[in-house]
C-alpha cells in the first residue's frame, strides 16, 4: 500500500502541474481520496503503516517538488526547505482532512473486526458424561 500511495500521489501531483501549472484543489481532492482509499484497502496487519502514511506522503511529494520545481509550490526564488514548508502550509487543510478521514476509517474497520471476532465464537457443545456408549 505504501508503494501504491507514493506512486498515486506523485502521479496526481505531476498531472496537476501539467494541467494547472501548480498544485491546486485538484491535488487536494485526490490526496484526500487517496488517504481514504488506502485506509479501506489495507490489510489489518498493516493498519499502523497506513495510519502514519498520509503526512509522510504529502511531505515526500512536497520535498520532491521543492527539489525539482520549487516554484510549483512556493515562490521561484525559495529554496527547498522554504518551498517544502510553504507547500505544507498552503495544503494543510487537505492534509488535516485526509489524515482525519484515514484514521477514522481505520478506527471503524478495527472496531468492526473486533466485534466480528467476539460474536463469531462457536456455540458450546453438549457432552453427556457418564452415559455408556454402545
């Protein structure tokens, strides 16, 4: 899921750069959708990994953009670190919403899995003790 998340977020960022010349609301919507999709598709054993993935995805995308084209997320004269911080600040709403929805989906999935384990226990079996068998 991590590789899928990285590939999808970088693809959306590049497409948004091609279409609009910078990161726009298109990237924000795709990012939020990606966060929810990853939370819904991940195996229960990997809940922690996907739980910490959304901020790291955005940080990674903005770091790459800050190195390659800092003008796409900040002013043209900004360095990599300044572009990274500016990009995170400008898209913090999408980061917060995507992260919150991701964690909410994971929490709901975890509670459903736990309740299905409790209610799925087998019925007790009756045994006759002391009755001779023929």
